[in-house]
């Protein structure tokens, strides 16, 4: 059976797909009505999410002027994801994913509105921020793998899945570009509380888009086995499947050592570059530009072939961008290095996501994406706490330089495993019709 080789019947409301290269090809996943709804709702909501991220970081730094507390708040916002994600994956494989997402988005809205009310009334404190951050982390444990697993149901033709992931990454980074800039301007003019309020209201858009979808995917039956039996089965699958295991290990290193540099951004904006909230907004926006350009380049790809070798290259670019950012003392150079780091980070993340979603079996998709969430988000709290502690001792610049060097070493280790990964992936690609089944891949063509 070669599901990718046969023509998939388009869903009602799907626009015809032109074969010509260009805009129609790069945005082909938008021909699916459900994905168009998701794209519209999430585009609005994610701007609010990025406004809240910047506002939270600036609020903590304004109240404490402590790099350690910046790391601590970030740790509390992400450690529940690490602890709960494997169990969340089991339930995501059991339950209708749209209902899971409606619940998580509604709870996120409540969290943001509570944060807004406390901040605008002047009652916000660091302990309350820690509690609300932990609440959002627990919600994300279900929301992130749920969203990743739900993508395959919004795009009926699996050949468009990689494009949908790339467009989704583009959407995240368009929000990353707009949200921090808006947050910086709003914080300078008013206070952080208005950013939280806008974020809370923005969740209405994505909830409405989810409720308007017409889904054709079969309802996943409730498993007869216990939660722990399914948890064990998911772990056995992930740890025993070499391509997925290797990708997740690199992602865990990148998340542990690389991602926490965002937590230290307020320190760079205020102490290293001697700026304010607008400087923070520009740095985050520059990182978003790099990530957006990277995601758009992936959207233009016609096949998943070749993505595996992009993963270590992207990690290396990310690490070198971090090293350059740590050494910079000039605003324009810091902007450029943030752009390079953002491009490498997003290229690696989107390529990894696409390869994993292509390889994984549907009955374990939720559990595999929960481990992806653990590697991407779950390791970040330890990295944030580590980065905050080290930055307090040796300074934020040297912390970021050291972390970037570790990411580059992780990329080199992954690259050394490429021949073994290609051998494991080729039979699966042939079975799916991505590579010809009759003969080995042509010379020079890599999975």
C-alpha cells in the first residue's frame, strides 16, 4: 500500500491545487477548509500569546531586576509540560482532539484574563505569577501535542502535511514578529496588563474556528488497555524507533541549552544594549523575521526528501547564531545574530516535526507528539533555570556563548548518525511512495 502515491479525494470546500510552482504551491495546505479556519483563528490568537510572553518577561524583570527569577518563572511555566506530557499523549490518542483543543484554549483564556485582572488592579506578585505560569504549563502539556496531532485531520491529503506544518510555523513566526513589537509599544505606553487582556480576548478567535470545522476523521475509540500500558507502549515505540529517537535527543539538547536564551533577552535589552521594552521587542521581532523566512522556505518544498540532513545543519546555524549574539555589544549586530538564531531554530524545528509526523503511525501519533513536546518545551524549564543560575554567576553573554557551543556539538553528533538514519528511513519512504519502491533511491537523493 502506497497512500502517498494515490490521489486523495479533497474535502468539500477544498480549492483546486495548481501544479505550477510559486504562491499556489507554497500555500497549498490552505485549500483545505478546516486548515483555513485554523490558520485564521490561530493567527489572531498567537499574536496575543507572544504579547503575553514578552509582557511576562518584562514584568518579572521590572519587579525584581533578577536574571535568576526570570529563569525561575520560565521554569515554573514549563516544568508541568515536562511532567504531564507523556500522560497527556495517551489521552490525546483516546479522545476527540478537537474537544481537547477547545478545552485547552478556553482554560488558556481564563489564565490570561486572570493575569490581566491582577496586573491592572496592581495586585500581581511574583508568587502569583509563578502559580499562573504553572497553570499555563499544565494546559500546554495537553494543548501542544493535541495541536500537532490534530494537523493531520485538518489536511485530508497527507502529501500536504509537510506544507501545513511549514505554514503553521510561518503563522507562529508572523505572530512572533508582530506580537513582541506591539507588546513593547503597549508596555511603554500603558502597562503589561493590557497585553494580558488582549491575549485573553484573542482566544475567542481560535475557539470559534475549531467549532466551525467540519471533520471527516473517524472517532478514535477509547482504548481497552490501561493508561500505564499505553504509556509504556508509546515509550517503547519512541525509544526503539531510531530516527524518531535520534531527532528527539537532538531536540532535547537544543531545547535545554539553546532555547533559554530567550529568557535572558530582557537582560540583553537592558544591561548589554542599554535599552528598554522597545529594544526587547525589536530583538524578539528580529528573531521572528529569521524564523519566518526559514518557515517560508520550507513551505516552498515539494517533498519531505532531504529534510533529515537539514536538521543538524539548522541546529549548527542556531548554535552559531547564539555564539554571535553573546559576543555582540552593538544593537544592529545583535539584531542580525538574533535573526540567524531564529532562522536556524525554526528550520530545525519544522524539519524535525515534518519528518516525525511523516514516519509515525496514526495510533501512536498523540503519544509521539507528546514526547516531541517534552523535547521541545519540557526540557526548556531546566535550561531556563540553568541559564538563570549561570547568568547570575558569569553574566548573560557568556552563558549564551557557552550554550551555543553545546548546541553546535549536538549538531555534529547528529550529523555523524546520518547514514544510519537514512538506512532506517528509506524503506518507510518507499512504502509510502515518497521514494520509488522498485529500486533504491537514485544517487545523490537523500531522505
